[in-house]
């Protein structure tokens, strides 16, 4: 599938932020087995502090998954996951149509952005942090706020790295030239007033 203009700029912005973080002393691990299994396994083998950080992340993932399960019991999607999965083997076009129908149904009643993963686990000075990168006007989704808010509540640092890329630099990205960020701003707290954060996990 061809990348859209926004995809290309977003990927470039993430790469610029990643470079900046490494240059400022961070070791980065991709968050989530689906993104980088080897990176995750390396982190798991690091130390007890890493293990504790991964455990709270797993508890948060379990909570978010339970929210999805509870929602689906009350208001099931037009096409259950296993049905879509089987259709992918037979007719990808029809499977994509099913996914679109599910997305439209979700938008009406379920907060967007599930399951709310963030980009990187960062390690600096012995401290593990959750790091999400946003480019230009991109914002945290509902579930990213929940996930990062819960980490914050349990005493773990979170960072939102906001990368600004000028129109001139965006044009360079779109034609494959090397680009640079206009500015990088790092926020160390996540505002959770418009999402539900449970008292316990």
C-alpha cells in the first residue's frame, strides 16, 4: 500500500525525533512485540527495573483490552474479528470492506485510537520512560491518553515529543531529500481530564 503524504511526513518526523533522543542520551526500544520483537526481548532481559516497567505496561494493555471486550459484548461489531481474519485468506478486498464497516460502527460509540500504543520505551540514567512522538498537528488519541495517564499515575515518567516540520522541509521529505525539524518540544505530563482513568488496575 502506497504511503500517503501525511504518512511520509509522520515517518520522517518520527525518525528526526528518534535521532534527537539518541543524541541526547536515550537508548530506545520499540514499544510492542508487533513493532519490534527483538527489541522487546532485549529489554525484557535487561534488569528488574525493566521487568517492572513491562509488567505495568501489560496490566494497562489488559485493562484497555477489557474495555474493548466489554464494549463488544454490549454493542458487537458488524463483522467479528475471526470472520474478518478468515476472509483475509479468501478475499482481501471484501475483508477490507468489512474492516471499514467495523471502523464506521466504532466511530459512533467507541473512543478512537484503540489500543493506544506509544512509540518507544526510553532508557536514560537508569530510568525507563514511555515516549510518544507527534508531528505537526497530530494529537494523542483517547487511548494513548489513558495508557500514558495510567503510567503517569503509577509513577512512571512519560514524554510527548512534538516535532514541527516546516512546509519547506515537508517538500524535501516528499521528494526524498534529507530534511530537518523546525523545532522539537517535549512535554513531561499528559492531560487526562477528558478521559476515564480507573482508580486501580
